C-alpha cells in the first residue's frame, strides 16, 4: 500500500518565521535560512533550516521555532552571506511574488 501525504498551509495561519527568512539560534550564533516549516499536532512550530556558518558540519537541521530568533550581528559575523548581495544589512530584502 502506498500512502502519500500532502502538507498545505491554511491562508490564515500565522508563523513566527516566513520561508526564506534568515534566523539564528537564541543560545548562540547559527546563521540559517528557513527552508520549510510544519506544525506538530500540539501546535508547535518546527522549521527546516540550512546553516550558513563558515564552519558547520551539520548544514541542515530540523529545529523547534521557540529556539530561533531573527538573525543578529553575532550571527552575521560568522555568516557566509555577509558582504554579498544577500546580506540584508547592505540591501533590503526584495519582495517575493
């Protein structure tokens, strides 16, 4: 038997972080990009993120939303995107259609 699941977001759902948002960990710098997000059956937000730290043996992580926060200066200091056209401190993020 083959089972397929489809995950769709409800238009009225609010999330702590949007897809493609730059985030970091609350306990220390971990510059990362939000790639996916789901809610648990208890309503907790779980995010799939890719790390952009200079050195990180675990680039991809699944992490609870409650330990994430928007990217800060400490995370930018170790971020591969710092100083590039993707650095939101230099150029504002563009609107996605």
